C-alpha cells in the first residue's frame, strides 16, 4: 500500500427494484457514493459484476474495498443473481432479508411474507431517525408505496398505487391515439395540447391521490400530525411542494440508508 492509499472498509448496499437497481457504497451511516443501473432479469452474475465493477471504479472504489454487502430486492430471480455474484467475485455471503432477519421495528402486516424488502428498509430507517413520531414514507418508483410506521415502531402497512411512468405507459399502451410522452412538471389544470392534457391529468391525479391517501392513513392512525418522508427515483420538487402536509422531508437515499441499518443489525461480527 502506498503512502497515498488509505485502508477502505466499505459496505455495498443494493436495492433491486422492478425497473432500476440502486446501489450505495457506505463507510458509515451515509453513502460515500451511489449509482443506478437498469433491472434486467436476463443478465447473468458475470454481466452484473461487470457493470458493478465499472461503476465502482468510476466512483474511485475497487472491488477489494468492499468488505460486506446487503441485497434488498423485490425481484427474486435477481436476488439470486446478485447473491451468487457477490459470493463469486467479492468472496463473502451478502446479507439478505428473510423471516429471521433482525429489525428495529415490528412488522404488523397480516402476511409478513408479502412485504417488499424496500418497504421494511424504509420503515426501519424511519423509526431510527423519527422515533416517537408517526411517519409516512412515500416511495415514488415504478409504483408509489406508502409505508406507515407509528411512534412505537410498528410497521402498520400502507398503500400502493401506480407510479408516474406506469400511469403514462398505461395510457399509451391501452389507447389507439394517445402518444407516449415525457411528463411536464408544471402547475397546470387545462392542457392545450394532447401532451399537456396527459401531463395535467397524470400529475394532478397522482398528487391528488397522494394527498387523499395521506389523509386516510392519518384517519386510520387517529394521528393529528405525521412526518412525511419522500424518497424514490421519481421524486420531483413540484410533487413535494403540493403536498398538503407541512412536516415533509425529501431524501433520495432513504431506502439505501434503511438497508444499511438492517445490514448493521444482521452482519456477523468478525
């Protein structure tokens, strides 16, 4: 090791979603860097390794710097691919989530096996940073997930609705004349073109849906005040701005931080 080199002891956190895979390299509670790649169920372990290795190197990190990993996933076949890839190329077994995973929260879902790893990560992080307060995490991705944690650390469940891109695709795929568009994030009610009309309908519908869902969640919780945390790949400042709640936090790395917390609770101490 040269004089300019420092010993690195990084943890690789992988959040595998239906559309994208978000990765974070942690040296503590905050990511030193993060990057995204497309979810591809046809990729082999070797192909995923090539991508991960290149992205690590772009961020001035080598494979040998990674001393531990956690794979959180809502795509089981890719969980297997990444688990195999990490064992083969990094030389250790990653942490994965299952029935015996240690959590800092209590999962109150009726069928606990139905809860996605990302929702548990959100709930774990929310209770860690907002203990003693009722919290709603809104994760805007392929779907929009509402994850609810009460002040005692119970993950109560939540709600799931179609995401922005899923809604746009449904209009395009299910109609003969409506075009595929890039959403315009504008404060607009009346669209003067088809593109503007679709943007208005989808965006206002989703913002209205988010506000109404938060209202109903608060009613079910009998909670007057909640903290709302926005995260996910489709978070836009306009959506956050138009939320009716006043106590709002935006954190694009929130889910990764939740997985890192779960890693810390479950990694074997050497």
